[in-house]
């Protein structure tokens, strides 16, 4: 056989082999990867990393792929970050990899990651990498400490629980294409199993002696009853928002859109509604006959009456509860100060604000009487007008954004309004950070719109929206996007809210009204924060809380509501108030350092450039010169 024939046969064989390989590769790529296997592989790769950048990139991929919602909310284009298509998955409460034991070295997974981190030398790294190293070390160390307290977190609160936040999260789930729609519909079908895991978690929590108080369970049951009533309507938050998002998909046909609508309706009827009914029945078993609320939405219960006024309910009543609360406070605030010092800071801030109000009441009675009779006012008629005005007003004191972000203001669905805050900002994907959404709750707006003005300063400009867009525009390392520092984020938003009062026009001359309305906001946050610290660290009862209100010169009308909330969501208020106090303290130190060279804009730029971090790291880098 001549050589030309051999070459032809060899080429033919090579071509067939190549085609077969390509076919197998295509089939493999089309087949969804197993999420758990993929993340286990990433974990092993992290431990084998030879550089800090490779380690942090793998950790980012690992964290961002824990479930479909986390991926979709953080990234519009996951493949650009080396993340493949993964099966639709809700987060799991039955198998948290970070808290599992590592059989090979008999230590927790977090500890193994921390040990690996310490093999990298930060001294030879860039300033940015040194900051990332410090923050990651802090994050892993604190996570390791908190992991020793499984089941201490309550997942079913009426204000902060999974069942309350899930509808908003799903109703804003991005649907840029048909693949995302398919994932979304599959997630809806998984909600029954998801809630079963939450129920199993709650049962295990009770088995360990950490049962939620009856007043919390009753409040959650009441919230569920209201939501179930709306869910049974033809138009609800799941139908309306899904339809709106589908209409934005121009590339799908009308028949495909109708098919998706039908599948969504089916998921509501056969998955979401039964899941919420199951959760309601579970809580009914827990509360027994303590509440006469039924799942049709009628409510005659007085959940706060279930609080035994002389019984403590906070975290201090748990085994090692004060130690756990101290760690939780550190995580929530980013402050490394002991709780005793935070109590002192809060007391001082409260007394200073009360002193300001008293002083004005004695020296400017006209302003004080006006403040007592009138809510905060502004002449802007819509949230959009307020945000537009704020974006222009702040330019003197805050750095100008490189690009003007796009934002949409939406109204909280009626079915969720009673259990959600006055407004909230939906954090955008890191690769699409110029598209932003703010929700406004109609239950908290009035004709004067003054409170809406300060609320939108908190949520929009120069608060959350502005800070998020600013930091993302600095092109930070992806690892910074998964390190959560609510003390910085909420502290910044509270700080700018407190400092926005001078931007308003007041009907009286002088700055008395400005100081009064500003002090009023500080007092409210300080009171709630002090009660949080008292209930969860010092073991305050409801009687103690009432006494505290009276000591400060207030009626105790809201004592039960505040008490119930800080038991449900310990340390949440502190993210706002302690974060705010830390920034004010940092501002004073920076002003003393810079003296005549100080300016508000430069201070704000320093804080914004560094981005979300704990305050020890912030102090080190901002006050270093």
C-alpha cells in the first residue's frame, strides 16, 4: 500500500477521532454540572493554590455558586468569571460545607481555609492585596468562631425571616433570557423542599433548647396569614412581577411567553402556596391556641401580650449567649470594641441628642413648638424627584460619580408592605452595577415626604446606591464582593442620612429645626440600639425596657414592639447606629490629623475608596499618614 493512501486513511481516522472528541465535549458541556461536586473541586483547588490571587479567585467562585440566587444576584455573566452553568438550586440548611468537619485533618473547613491563607505572605503584596488579606483573615477568623454556635440564629422571624425575604428576592430575580426564566421556574418548584429544610432546622433548634418564644412564633404566623391571603388572589406579587419581567424579553415569542406564564401560575398553585401553608401549619402547632389568626388572613391576636414582662428572652439566656452575642455584634458592626464600650458609646450619644433637644426647647421655643407639631417636610412630590435633587445637592461634599447610574423606584407589593421596612435598596450585580432598584413602602409615606427625603438619602444618594456604584467603579477584586461588612454599609448610609438634614429648606430661620429633626432620628436609633444591647447582653426583661423608656423621659408605647424585634433580630440595629458612631469618631480623628487641610469631601473619598471593611482596618489605612 503506497504512502499516499496511508496518509489519507490516517487523516480520515484523525478527522473521525476529532469529530468524536468534539461531540463528546459538546455533550459534556451541555450536561449540567453537579453543584456539590463542582464546589468540592473548587475547595480542593483553594487548598492547593500557590498564589494569593488564585486562592481568592477560587474562594470567590466557591462562595458565589452556593446557590442559584446568589449567583444571579451577583453576576449577570457568570462565565466571564469562570463559572459554568449549574443546576437550579436554592440554598440549603441541611448541609453547610463550611461547618462540616474535614475528615482528613480533623479541623473545620473554615480553619483549613484560614491555615491556607496564612501560607501567603502579605508583606510583599500590593496595598490593595494587603487590605484584601487583612479583611479575609478577619472574615475567616470570625466565621470560625461563629460556627461554634449552630442553630442560634432564628430563621422564621416575621420581619427578618426567610419566608418574608424570599418573595422579594424572587420577585426581583433577574430574567435576562430564556435560560434564566427556566432556572427561576425550577427554583419556585423547589420551595416546598426548601421550607421543609427550614422546618427541620427549627425543630433541631428547639431540640437543643433554643426554642423561639411564643410571641415571635405568633407574630410570624400572623405575617404568614396575611401573605397567604394575598397569595390566593389571581394577582399577587409572584404573578405581577413575573409578567413585568417577561414583557422586557423582546426576543421570545408570544406563545413562549404564555407558556411561561402558565408554568408560573402552576408553580404558585402547586409549589409556593402549599409550601407557605405547610409552614403556617407548622407554626400553628408551635403556638397552639395562643392566637386566633387563621390562614384566611383574619387576625384577632395580640402577639405582644404573650411576652411575660418579668422574663428575659434575649440571647443572654442561651448557653454562652453573651459570648455568641459579642461575636454577632462584631460581625454586624465591624467594630472590635468590647460590648461594654459600645454600651457606653450608645449611652453618651443618646444623652447628647437629648441634651440638644432640651437646650433648643429652652432657648428657641418657636422652633421647638413647630417641631412638636409638624413632621419633617419637603416640597418634592415623588421619590424620583427627591433622588434627582439629592444626586445634584451632594456634589459639594461628596465625590462625583464617574458615570450617572440608572435606577428604578418600585413600590413594595401590598401583600408584603406590613412586614417590610420603609424602603430598601436592591444591591445590583457587580458586572451590571449601574442598573439599580429602590423599593419604597407606601405604608410609610405621607404628604409631607420629609421622612421619605431622608430615607432616600439613606437608600439612594449619597447612601447605599451611591456608595455601591462608587466602590464598584474602582474595579475592586471580586473577593471584596463576598466579604460582608454591614457596619460599614449601614453605618455609611446612616451617617449620610444624619448629615442630609442641612440640605432641607426649613420654614424658620436658623439651624434649630435642622438640629431637632436630626436629633430626633439619632434618639430613635440610640434608644433601639441600647435596648438591643440591654436585652441580648444584659438580660433585660420587658419590665426593664419599659423602665428604660421612662428613665429617658418617654412613654413606653413602643416598648413591646422594640423588645420583640431585638429578640427576633439581635444586633441588627447596631449595624446602623454603631456603624454611624464609628464613622463619626473616625471623622473626628481624620480632622485632627489633617487640621487645616481637612475637608468633608476628602474624608468621604478616603472612606469610599477603601470600601466596605471593619473599622480597625479602615483606621489603619486612613489615619496612617
